[in-house]
């Protein structure tokens, strides 16, 4: 039996769909969906895609879309 771990390092090269919302008061306004490999990339794609200003960037919510 080998002493190495049988689990492989998780690589996030898979592109997933992310839901993008803007928090306004106690509610969130859904802006749409973006395709990206991870949350940071999804945030960057949302900023570029929806042309968000500095205030909106601070109130941005990005969540992985469930199938």
C-alpha cells in the first residue's frame, strides 16, 4: 500500500456559471450570469460585463450557480 494521498489536487480549470447580484439595502438585485473558472474571475468578468462603478463593485455578490 502506498503512503501517498489518493486524492488529487483540485484544479479549477472547469468553467462554471456564476450568478451576479448587486446588494441594495436589504435586498439584492440580480444582474445576470457570467461564465468563469473561479469566484475571482467571475467577479472580474461581472465588473467588465455589467460596467460597474466603484460603489457597485463594493456591493457585488457573486455565487456559483447551481444546476
